[in-house]
């Protein structure tokens, strides 16, 4: 039987969480163009492109997640860049989930690191077929097994904003 401990592991606190939060909110407001995701890593070194690689991987022209390895040039030296390098991440995104919303049940090609930046008590990561539900708290780094069918729900009245890294 698969339990919560098999699907979600706390890796530790986020170092400089207040700086990370400020960077996330600044970068997202500057580059999201009103959408719900931006990407922090691109396919081409030196190329500033915040939207190629967002959304469902199945709908992207390039479906190889590990091709998104180059940190956005304007993020060099930032706390976000340090986080990406610390975890050896690729296709790192900032994902905003609006209030009262839910993703479809899906599975990812790789496990993910989730770093909640903004959340509420009514936001959950759920593995419905496994009957597992987790609340991820801001300020902590989580390893999540998203290769199993899962969804996310924001049942609250505030945005849910996570840094999501492929690892």
C-alpha cells in the first residue's frame, strides 16, 4: 500500500524564503502576461523566453523536459538560480493556481520538487486513485512523486503559487 510518505517528502526549509518570495512575485508579475505559468529555464542558452515550455508537456512542440536546462539570463545570480542549481533541476516553472480551481488528473514524466510560495489551507496535492492527500506549506521544499496519477486543487479564495522543478 502506498502512503503519503511514499509520495511526499520534506527536504527541508527554503533558505532565504523572504527573498525567494519577493523574486517569485516580481518575476511572475513582470513576465506572466496574465497567464498562470512562466518558465525559469529555456532550451537555448542566452535566450530570454518565459513562455515556451509552459503548460502540459504533451501539448508542447518539444516534449523533452530535460532540454529546458538554461536559466533565464536575467535570473543569473538570483536566489531562484541558486535554488535551481542546488537541486540540479530542469524545466523549472512558477505556477499560479487561481482560487476555486483544479487540475485534471494526470501523471508527469519525472518526480517534481514543489516549493510553495503562496498557499492557503484549502490547497492540496491529491493522488485520488491512491487515496492520498497532502497540504504543502510555504517555506518548505517538497519532493513529490508525480509520476503517479495526481491532481492539485485550490479550494481557497487566494492564489496558490508554487515553484515546480523537474528532477
